[in-house]
C-alpha cells in the first residue's frame, strides 16, 4: 500500500511539475493543482497509513487526526489561491491579448515594458561617448 | 498571559472586516479606519517592545498541543518595524491618492499587516505557514491594485512562484511532523537535540527544505527571480511596503537558524550556515550587478533590495550574537532605505525636481551604505561582525561601489539630464519620514545596537523563549 | 563640546542658503561666511594650547560597542589643515559671490560648498578613524554635487560620476584598510593607534592594511594611476576647482598619509609604494601639463604633479622630508588657489580657456597679469617666492635619496614644471593680442581681491618664511611625526647644498625645453597615448554592459526558468542534506494492498499522465485533473479520512467549475511551439523531482515518528476538552482554531482580491475578445438541466445545513457546508447562464466576507469576556427534540464565520466571471 501511495505522490508531482514548466497560464494552473494534490497527500501520510480507523471518537482505533486537520487547512488555502490565480490569469489574458506567462516573451516587449515603467529612457550610454 | 499579544493580529482583521461590511464605498472612512488602526498597531508594537519574553496560548490549550504565540525581542522588533513602515506608507498612499485607483486597498492593507504580525508572533511552524499564506495573498491583492497589463502579468508570475514556495513549505512541514511528531517551534528546539546521530537524514532534509522556503521569501539567489518583476510593477507604495516582505524570510531564517536548527545542533550543525553563505554571496553579486546594469529606477531599486538581502543573510549566516545583532540593525535600515527609494521612484514618475533629487540622493547613499545615514553604520557593524572573512568584506565593499555607481548614474540621468517640474508636486512627507527613521537609526545607533545585542544574545540562548512555552505538559 | 561644534558649524551653515537666498546673494554669502569665520575663530582660540604641544580633544560616545565615536582632536596637523580649509574657504566664498552668473542656483551652490567644507573639516578634526571615514565619504559625495553643479553639461555629469566612482572606490578600500588597522590595535581611536607603531608594523595584516589605506589616499589625492578623475573634475565652476584642488579635497589623501605617518611609514613597503607613486605622478603629470592648452587643464595636471611631490616627500619617511611636505602643502594651497581664481577671471573676461587663442592680456588686464605672474612663478619655484623654498627642500631631500633615479626624476619633474608654468604665463598674458569678441578688462575687486590676498601670502612667506610659517610648520610636522621639530626654512643655504645646483639645472633645462617646444609638441601629438578617461569609460561601460547582459539573460522574465532553477536547487540541496548524514532504515511493516485501492491508484496515475500529455486540449486536461481529484477524494475516504474526502470532493467540484467557466474566456488549446529538447529537459526534471518526492514519502511512511506525536493529546481531549467526537473537527475549530482563523482570512482576502480585480478589469480596455464560443453561457439553456438545478439548489442548502450542524461530531463543518451551498449556485449558473446569476447579483457577497471575518473574530474575542485567551471555546449540551443530542459549542459560531467566508468567496468568484462575461457582448 505504501508503495502505491508513494508512486501516486511521485506521479502527481511529476505531472504537476511538467505542466508548471509550460509557457501558458492555463497549463501552469493545472500543474499547480496537480502539485497541490501531491503535497496534500504527502502531508496526509505524515500521519502514516491506518485503514478503517477514522478519528471519530468512539470507534476504538484512530489514525492520527492532526495531519488530516492540516491537510484540510491546506486544501482550503490552496482553493483560495487557485481561485485567485485563475482570475488573475484571466485578467492577464484579457488585458494582454495572449496567455503567455513569461514576462518578456520578446525583446521589443521588454523595452516597451521598461519604458512604460519609468516613462523615460536613459541615454547616458550615448553620453559616455561625446 | 497578556491579551496584547493577540491584538496585532485580530485588530487589523476586525477593522478590515468592518471596512468590507460597513465602509466598502466610503473611501474617507476607510482611510480613517486604516490610519487609526495602523496608529494603534504602532502603539501596540511600542508597548510590546518593552514586554518580557512571553507566550500566549490560543484557545487556552497548552503548548505544544495548541498554537502558541511567542513574543520575544526579535518579534517585537519586527512588529515595530512593520507598524512604523506601514504608517509611513499609508500616509504616502493617501496623500498621493493611490488608494483610490482600485477597490479595497485599505482592507487588503490591513490584512497584509495582520499576516505580517501573525508570522512574526507565531511560535508554531504550521501556523507560520498559514500566516505566510495570509500575508502572501494580501500581497497579491496589493500587487495588482490598480491593475494594468504589465502589473497583472507580473502578478501572475508572483503568485505562481509563491505557490511553489507554499507547496514546498507543506512538504517541509510534513517531513517535520512525520519525524518529530510536533509542530511547536520551542518543542522542536527541545526535541531535535535528542535525535540519534545515526538517524538525522530526514530532519536534515526538512531543515534544508524550510530554509529554501524562507529563501524564496528572502529572494536569495537562485530563488530571487520573482522579485524584480514584482517590485518594479507593483504600485509605488506597495513596492515600498514589500520592503518588509523579504524581511519575513530573513526573520524566519534567523528564528529557525537560532531556535530550531542552531549551529550546535548535532543533526544539522553548520548545514544551513554553509548553504546560506554562498547563496548570500551570489545574492550580493546579482543585486549589485543588477543595480549597476538596470536602467529603470523601480527595477534598479528592486535589484538593490536583492543585494541588501544578500548582505543581510551573509551576516546572518555567521550565526554569532554579534553578527545577528548587526543583521538586525541592517534589517531595519535596509527596510526603510528601500521603502524610501520606492516612494521616491513613485514620485519621480511624474516630476523630478530639486527636492526629489535631494531625497533621492539621501536614500540612494543610504542604500549603497555610504555615510552619513544608517547604511554606513550598518555596513561597519556587518564588516566588524565578519572581521575574519576577507571574501565577505570584498563582496560587501564591491557591492557598495557598484550600487553607488549605478545609483549615481541613475540620479544624474533622472535629475540632472532630464529634470522636469511641470507636473504638480506630490507629497513627500512619507519619504521624509523614512529618511528621518534612517537618521534616527544613525544618531541613536549606540543605544539601538545595545538593545539589538541583547535581542541577538537571547536568540542564541533561547532558554527564555522555550521556557515561555511552558512545555512541561497540560496544565 | 567645542570641537564638535566647530565641526558642525559648516553643516549648520549649509542649511542657511535656503533661508537667506531671498535676501540676495550678498546676504546669503555673508551668512555662510559667518559660519566659516566663526569656526576659524574657534580653532584659533585653541592656538596657545597647540603651540604648547598639546592636542585638544572632544569625546562624544556614539556607537561605543563598535568603537565608532564622535571623537575630535585638534593638534598641529589638524590646525594647519583647518586653517587652509576655512581660510581659503572664506576667500572662495567671496570669489564665488562675484563669479557665478545671476541665473544660476546660487543657494544650492553655497549649500554644496558648505557641506563639502564641513566634510573636509570633519576629516581633519576626527580622532576616530571610523568617524574620519564618515567624513571621507562625505567629501566624495559633496564633491560629486559640486563637480556636477552645471548639471546641464554632459562633461560635468561625467566628471562628477568619474570623481565619485574613483574616490568612492578608494574610500571603500580605505574602510577595509582602516578597519584592519583598528582590529590590529584593538581601537579605532587615533590616539590609541598612533602609539602602536611596533604592533602594527609587525602584524601580518600590515601590508594589506597599508595597500588598502593607500588606495584611499591615492585616489583622493589623484596619484598615478588614479589621477585621471582630477582633470575631468575641472568641469566644475572655477571657485569649486580652486577650492577642491588647492586646499581641500585632493589634500585629504595627503592629510591621511601624514596623519598615519607615525605608524605606517618607515618600512620598505611604505617607502617604495608611496615614494614611487609620488615620483611617477610628479614627473608624469608635469609632462602632461606641458602639452595641455586649456587653462584649467594645465592647472589640473600641475595640481596632480604637486600632489605627487608631496606624496613623494611623505614616502621618504624622514622627518626633514615630512617638514618639506608640510611646508609645500601650505605653499601649494596658496599659489594654486590663486592661480585657479585667476584662470577663472581670464575665462570670465574672454570666455576663452585655450591658451593658444589667448595672449596679450598684460595690457588689458594689468592687475590680473601682476597677480598671475607672481603666482605662476611661485608654482615654477622661482625665488624669492614660497614655491621656491619648498621646491628647494624637496630637491635637497631627493638628492640624498638612493638610487640615482630618484633625484634624477625629481629634477626632471621640477624642470617640466618650470616649463609649463612659463608657457602658461607667456601664452596667456604676453605676446600679441588676438581679436577678442569682447574687449577684456580686469574684473571688479570682488573677484581679484581673494587671489590678491593669497599672492601677498605667497610673497610674504617667500621673503620671511621663518617668522610667518615656521611656527605652523613646526607644530604640524611635530604632530605628523610625533616628535618636536624646528624647521629651518631659508632662501639661501649657501653654495653647498646640491639643491642649488639642481635648481639651476632645472631653470636651464626649462628654457631649453621651451625653446624646443614646437618640436616636442609635434612628437607629443604624434605619439599615441593611453587615455585614462577612455580606459576608465571603457572598463566601466564594459562592466555595465556585461552586467546588463548577464542580468538580462538571467532575469529574462521566464517563469519556467525560475521554476527550473528553483527545482534544481531544491533537489540538489535536499539530496545533499539527506546523503551527507546517516539514516536508519524503516521499521514499519507494509500495509497489505487490496484490489480496489490498487485500481484506484492505477486510475489516478493514468488520469494524471493523460492530463499531462493531452494538456494542449485544455478542456480535456481540466476534466482529467478533476478526475484525479475525485479519485484522491475516494482515496482519503479509504485511508480513514472522511472529512478530507468530503472536503476534497466539494472543493474539487467548485474548483473545476470555476476553471471551466474561466476556460470559457481563454483559448481552448495551447499552441504547439515547444522544442523537443526543452520538453525532454522539463520531463527529466519533472521525473527526477517526482521520484525524489516518492522516495521521501516512502521513507516517511516506513518509519515511526521519533517522538510520540502531539496528536495523542488531541484524541484524548477531543471529547472532554473540546466537546466533539470528530477529532479532526475539534482540531480545526478548537485545538488549532487559530489556523482556521487564518485560513478563512485567506479566503476572505481571495474574494476581495477577485472583486477588486474584476472592478479594475471592467474599467480597462481589453486587448482581446474572450474566446467565447456559441452555445455557451448567454444562449438558451436546456430546460431540463435548468429545472433540475432549480431543484438541486434547495437540496444543496439542506445538505449544507446538515453537514454544518453535525460537523463537530461527524465529518462535515462550516467549510464543507459553505461549499455545498456554493455548488448549488454554481450549477445554477452553469445551467441558467449569467443573466440569471446577474439578476441575483444584488446579494452583497463581499459583505458576507466581512461578516464572516467579524463573526469568527467576535467568537474568538468573546472568550476575553470569560478572561480566557482568544478562541477559547465553550460548549454546552442541548436537546433539540427532533434532532439527536448535540453540543452547542462556541466553535459552531466560529464555524459560521468559516461558512460565510467560503460561500462569499465562491460566489464572488462566480460573480466576477459573470460580470466579465457580460460586458464583452457590447465590445
């Protein structure tokens, strides 16, 4: 059983990371979701595996309840984060007209962006050679 | 148990909740609540900075079973730093009207303070994760405040990268709980030395993973990539507030490096220090080269901020009381210096007049570690603490030079070559306050370093911190 | 206090121009002059004590733990420099008042000047070397402002930056040097350091300290090869040049060498480095000065040459040489300040600085001519002027120093300086008068009086050196060398001294040189010369561009790059941490595998891999990810975690629904652009990380915790302490309720963020139309689905209420309840479209967030009323007849806060999507 779970964690991590390394927002979000499954499962097994022992007082045998509580918190938080990231990615797509995640996909873009930030380009390089 | 310990966390939360519920369309009311709240936080921080080391047991559950807040010199210092910076930046935001550029700035701002305060006060490793998330998500909100294409896209990267950091945090916590069965930091400090010498592999992994999580926050090379895009694209006052965000990473590194994984812990010994040191050197290098090479002011300040984190963590990596005291001084200094510069960059967007130039020069020399402001004192303290380390000296001094050259060129381009005074002047009160803080830090360097030395000594002898948790068992 | 006050006076004066400028230039000048004069008077007040061989000190603790204190010291050496700084400072102030154009920001100029004066005065009065460093760097910074004062001129900006970079770099080296010195001695106080010669010179750190300190001194005093900044600093207004390059800035390096002379000099290292640098600088700069045509450039190189002369003398390490050095500092300050001012007068009168275009000014400007003649001859070292005296002393010292190259070079340098001085004078004032655009004439007395005063001094000290200067030279040299000295300065030492014969050779040689000048000039012009400025620029530009390339390459805005590097770091360091220590093997037995979980895991792995390989088809990938989540939820149920299973499934449904709706706007496929190599690289990284994670997970599962987990307490106290049977729920609402408090804040903030972002998006121009395909929201919807969901909504609410109420004892709770409610609404939205949802937008969802935060906070604060800490729970058992017996815990109220936040967050996100979908129809 432990081997099965470890391979599940490994696969989820692998797939999550591969998708995270893509260049568009949507696959990256999917990747982060898969990675959060992996970490939730990982956090969960920090209490180790115990079958048929839910931590409801009265049943006799209990698995460790604390990791479960931690995973609950983690799930909720990652839900909030995912919602935020989805809407932000949407906003980025609507304002930029594309969903590339890299900031300066091409050189022109970089120059445009930096010019916008300060609204003024330095030319002291030219000044250095009078 | 003084209820004052929990107030820095619930006060901003309640005020933010109140703003959302009752004042979501009344900007002036929001401003009033925000200012009063921040003032109250400052008052709280001042009163807490005089309090002895103590714990606060949430839900009245004893440590390590419930969550404990622990106040010591370091957390009090960070609270004070956060509150004073927050007040200054709030003034700037209101005077420049940044808060009117989007919705809910003040609620997000208060939540941000809540997250920061919570992270500084908690004595529980998992709770630290939770408050990291609070402060992060609030920072996402502030980062995209007022939006615009570049800002949202930079924001997406910021969020995505920090999600990786948060995931890593959970991995580390899972390893810690799985091996030690506890999450309370003082409890960990007591238990880790008992681990058998032939069974330390996993706890070492946990230590390294945690260090990397904090290194993401602290923008330590090679985990610094999120910072320039984020700081350069964030609204000016938000970037200024973010000066304290990297310090959260530094705080956590200092806290865990002295309390949980001190260098005399057999399991980890100098593992963290040994990894921190080269990373900090690389951070100094990237920061300095970036400051030298970058043409746009906000991005340049962002690199200078990276460089200052390098210096700070290089000092931390020595893990001696003297070095820690120097690092704490440098923390306060670099926060105000970076904040001042970001606020100046904000003002410079529209108008570059003589007064702004003077303020820029003062802030830039502080950042570069030139006299007379606290950067120089901080640099001397750091050099003195690392007195046997020629590499560190060379790195710090060279970085100072490159930073100075970079800022001198930027200033000469901005204010000498293309001054502009057509746009209406913006309020510079907040910038002046930041510089006043730097001046005060310089003039009162003696008493301040004495106090910080006590704080640092307590960090390296954490008996009082551990005792405050009353780990004996259920009462 | 007095010395600290003196040091502070110029800084206080720097504040006044801003206030006095409205009263006119004279008032502003007089005001700052009062500060300078007061400082001078206060210094002179200590004269008797200093003449008696004492040093006046003031000590103020600043940062005692570091050894940085505001300790000041006034002895003979600092007296000499203070007199130069303040005395010449007064003349410069007067001169500047008449020199600068009415249109220039005069107040700013005065402020910079006073800042600089204060920094210089601070250097010479410091008794603590760290304090000295503070003032040292301040001179670099304030001179940056002064040199760049005409900031509209590119050469002013460049000159300022070059001076700052060079002297700043030296200053940083000096920080290291002086700190090493302090560490050797154990104190940063000069009084302590100066008595530790033996310890310092015996230390293995002596040489590094010496080199670093000399780097500071040489850059400041423009010694070869750091001389290049000085000529470019001539872009400053002439009063600045006159001040910085005669009496102050460049003398700071000499001051430092003199100050530390007792402990650093006398070693072969000191001798060779300092003497060598000085001699080379002296000869080299004199040669360059001979071939310069710009008035100020000639003076600039002459300054460099004379600084070399003084450095050379200090390097010799003998007391008589030190005496000569001190005396020449005085002489050079007087004649060079005068010459700079006169050059400014000529420039002012003719607007020409090229001496080849000048000439014949003796007629038009007789006063200037007279003054310039005397000052120039002093510079050339012609008797009976003071420059002659000090040059004789220098030649005398050189003559007694082996090897022969030293006196030879000194003679050549002296020869060249006579030559350039004569050329300077003759080209400007003698010869035929060219046609000037404006007829030049002598300026107002305001401009010529300050140099005239200096010229009087030049003559007087030349004629009567003993009564006028010997006392000052004596105390200054005594303070420098640490031993009483009685200098013997005279015009005539008889026929014996070799200096006399060398001087004669110098003058003869100079005349020959001038005679051969056209030929020499042709050779000079034809020889390629390494241009220090070009080298400096090229190296700085090269460094900057290399840095820019490196930084741009590294920080190219690529997120996957950042991710890859982060993952590599994590993997490497994690692997290292594990394998650099021992670990025990796992001891737990494997849990047997049943068929169902095996199939489940196989499905999960298949779905995850399918989602990854098919990720370009976004809808499909999303659904596959959803399937992974559902299997995970089943897995939690199987692994004794019913709460997790419930939460996971609810979250999954809502998340996937939100992403589906968002996908509505986004492109439906990902373009296929990635190179195969990059794919392989990413896959390798992903697989490695996956394997590492799996191995770590396996290692953890196979071992027991080293210490008994704290959760034993939670299980034991769940019912008696927290009043609930569901230990997971009691942990999240009670034992660790504070985590949950943070968690709902996260949700609340998420909702606020989404709301604020949507508002912004609605107000900005979009670059694209959403990829909304026909048949989606907005079009008629299947009536069956609509009806079904209308029924589902109340059912969802009912289930939600049930889950909420039982959460404390059975799986459930506020979070799941909120999600179940939300699912009802989400389905409604999907089935009925955004119009339906939009119509119900009146519900202030974000007020719900506020309410949720407040309810949760209030529950926590409520425990204050009972004198308990935040979030202390209280509970009571109540009987509600239709339901079973259940505890009503304050935790339930807390759960209500959770519920409100969750529902509010989901609804706000949904609302955001609806609102974003709506306006696009009009676009």
